[in-house]
């Protein structure tokens, strides 16, 4: 059964993505969600159109005298074509497959049947896939920054509501929660964070440095 997407990206996140100012980890979640969500894809198109209007309104800038000749020289010696980007594979949207370099994830157990696969990031954040068995709860935790979590398979619930395939949960320092996977197929999400989680129980805090969560 396909559920309508009811939890979308904040407009300011889409605007940052359209402007090219969003970090790599968050950009992956945005690109994956936009590939699944007509509403946010339309919002992104509107943001990009607005950016184009701004660029058209900016006056022309002066350039060096040799710019034209250097550009023509580069056209005479073009770079080899880029390989075709990976396509969607099962539950994994094309942007996620691109981050995985076309390969399916290699899972690493983190306890309680939960597995993760770190797939990218930079100094501004880390993106990872999480595999959560049906009915399994992620340990009680808060956030030291912003977390964007996109559901790719299954679903989960926490104190803020229920999240199905295509939904995005936006969590910040004000939220402490215990996400619990739905019955049925395992819950698979792609999540981006810019700071370590803040676990509220001893054992997850003890293991946190080992798994880099």
C-alpha cells in the first residue's frame, strides 16, 4: 500500500539546496526526497526560478581580456564525458545509489538488530543509511544539531507522529525521542546529521564513539 507523503522538507532547507549552500549530507536527503515527492519538487523548481530572476537582475561584471580565448581553448580540448549516474535500485532512490557509487549498502551492526551504512559527508555533516528491524526502537536520544531523516522502506513512529515512505522527519535540539519501527518490513531510512546524537541512556553513550553516531 502506498501512503501519501505528509511530512515535507522545510522551505528554508529547499531554498538553501536550490542556492547550492546546503552541505553534502543534507543535500543527499533533499535530493532523495525531491525525487519521491511532487510537492517538494515543485517547491524546488519555484526556488530555482526565483534564483534565476535574481541572477538576471544582477548587472554584468567585468572580465579579464583573455577570458574568451581561454574558454575557446578549453572547448577545443573537452573533458571526457561523465558516466551515466546510477538509477534507482529497489528502495534506494537514484541520489542514494549515486552516493553508494552504484553498489548496494554494506551494513554494519550497531546493536539490537539495527544496522548502519555511512555513505557520505563533509565537515558540515554525515549521511548514513539505517536498517531498523520491525518493532525495534532506537535508543532514547536527543540532538546536538539538525537531523533530517527520510523513510525509504517501512515506517516508524515517535512522540511527534508517524512517518511512512517518502516522509521526512526534521529533528533539532528541542526534540528527544524514541523512534520505533513499524511492524512489517524493516524500516530503512537515510539520515543526515551535523553533530553527534545525545543519547539518554548509558550503554548507547558508551558505544557511541565506536559507531560514530
